[in-house]
């Protein structure tokens, strides 16, 4: 051991609320059984939109938060707090932990945009005096992280990275750095998103980024399939508790997996289109593998970012081949959850961690007619039981953000 | 026009809705901030809701004078249309 040895970081707690379930157990059950959380949007406003399907949280987070507090929290903030409470309880963090050694790293892709729009409507119809005094803390993009920090009274720093759909993987990567650099023993890390309302849907739809398979909601998110026609919006939150390994061991904590490595790169290519060469996506995976002290051949599984868009999915397949080779079993759990934007990386990290932990790779559903360029082994339609000693989770975001996380069996 | 009991009862409804105050705790001598735990942002909501409910204007520079429930009841009683 050299004096430069970095501390190992382990995952000791998981929390989630998703279109598949209100907690990790129900979400995982949905994932391994290939259930779709995508439904027809049963609201009047959906009629004016070209996209009328989404993955809504099945368990309203407001049901788990004091009624008065829900008036002061955007739904994205509520979801973050619900998932964080689950993760904190799952980790069994003792009440007497030194809160100066606990940090938060929780991001959102968009933030409290629903609050912004609702209060703007109120301003225009009822006047400035009727705008809620809680508007600003509800819409600020650091609001979810701040509420999570308040929930546990942490003093080790509250951070909220924003990198669109890479946000919560980046948040987990920051968590790793925070512990490695000695700034905290425990980091509550992840992301949240709740923007299923007309403006974001109209905006994404105007980009022609979304599936319009409105009559078959459960079949709409179909990564790697020839019939894919865009992503399906989902909402929810995912939170993991990261902990310095010796800190976790000293208190006898249960360990799901080790967060062995992480890497963040940027395309420098286009504001929304991924670099078709996939060079920086591949480099993120390569650097994460190296950071984890692994060989590419050690990686048995990749939870792909694959959102079900025509261009993105196959670019990522090429990047995975370049970085990891053709051995890993690939899946896209977005086929079931839809795309949770700023929460995607965290929810998919949880899927990756549990794949490592249980030795089960969740399926990619709706993969009926694979793209001709699909040259990797995808767990099509049925979960794959297999040893997963090490796995990667990829997340890529508008702006050219690429994040890769490496989880290893603990 | 509403009498003091009706105003107090209406205020209790508002306080419960926006600040989670137990209606049974709402009495004339109770301080909004010290005893009923109504924070400054919630007080803004209480004032705006009371204006709507009782058809009264409560200017911002008047709010610091409304320290107790009784202060607010008296102000509304005196100024309601």
C-alpha cells in the first residue's frame, strides 16, 4: 500500500420512487419481470400534444410528506426527499453520526419548472400578490438537494450538479470524489425529476426526440429495436448512500456493491446531438474502468443510457464495443421506466448495483426486431441470471455530457 | 360583517391550511411566530389568504403590528369592508 492509496467507497443504502413502484423493492420487481411503467396520459391537456404517454410515479410522493410541507415543495423535491429517506433508512445511518462528515450530491435536469409555470399562470391571472412566497425555493435547481440536506441536517456540503440526462450519474461521481478526497464519510447522492406537464413535453416533442406511439404506451420505449421512434418521458427519483468502506465496516453496515470508479467526459461536438463517433462516450467508459482498477474484460454488464432514439442507441452500442468489447451483456431499463432525465442515472445506478448484487440483469423489453447494427448481446425481453462481478452504468446528457460509473461486487 | 368569533374561526382555517396550525391552538393571546410557529413566508400566505377571505387590505407595513391572533382579529374587524 502506498501513501496515495485512496479509500474504497461502498453503497450501503438505496432509495427510489419510479413509474414501476414507490420504493426500490417494487421497482426492482418491475424491472426483472419486464413490466412497463408507461401509460396513456389521462388528462385534458394531453389532447393538445403530439405525445400523450409518459411514466408517472405510481406512488405520489406527497402521500409520504407532511401536508403543509408539500405546499412548499415542488413534486421533484418531494420525490427526492422520499427516495432519500428510504436510502438513509436502508443504510441504517446512526442518529449520532457526525453531520459535518455527511454531504449531499443530488441533481435535477430541469428542476421546479412546473412550479415556475404554475406561478406564472397565477401571476398573470391573479396578480403579483397572489404569487406563492414559496415559489423560489420550489423552482431553484438546488432545491431538491437542499431539502435532502435539511431532512438529515447535514453540514458536510450540499451540491447539485446539472448535466441534463447525465445529472444523477454525475452526482454519484461527485459523491465518490467527495469521499476519496476526505471531505466526507457519507454522501447521499442521486437525482430527481418531475416534468410531466405540457411545456417540457411540447419542447422535447418539437425536437422530434419523443416517441409518438400514443396508442401502445407499454410498447413505446423500445431501445435497440428497429421500431424505436424516440424516448418516453418518465418521472421519479433515485438516491444511493455512498460511504467510505472502512466507515461502513466499522459500524457493520450491509454493503450492496463497491462504487469502484467513475469518469466524466464531454463531447465538445453539439448542444444536443451526440458525437456520432462516440469517442468521448467510449473514453468515459474506459476511464471509469481504469479508475476502478479493472480490465475491460472484467465488465460483465453495461446498463446503457439508450433512450430509444434512432440515432443515440446505436452510437452507444458502437462506443460500448470500442471501450469494453463484445463480451458484456447490455440492457436499457428505460424500456420499462421511460427516461427519467435528471433521475435516470441514479435509478439506473440502482438497477446496475442490484444486477451486481443479485446476479440478475434486467431485460430490455420491446426488443422484438433488433436493429441490424446491434452487434452486442442485449438481455432481450427476459432477465438474464448471471454472475456480474463488475458492471458499468452509462448516462449521457444534452450538452455533450458523458458519465460512466463502475460498480463491483462488494 | 363578521364578528370576532367568525373572524377568529376563519383565521384558524387559514392557519391550518397554510401553516399546519392546530385550530384548537388559535386564540387571541397567541403569537403567530413564537407560539404558533408561523414562519415569515407562511405569514405572507396567511395575510394574502385573509385579505381574500375577509375582503380587507392588509398593507405590508401593517403586518409587523399583527403579532397575535387578537391583533389580526381586531385589524380585520375594524377594516373589513
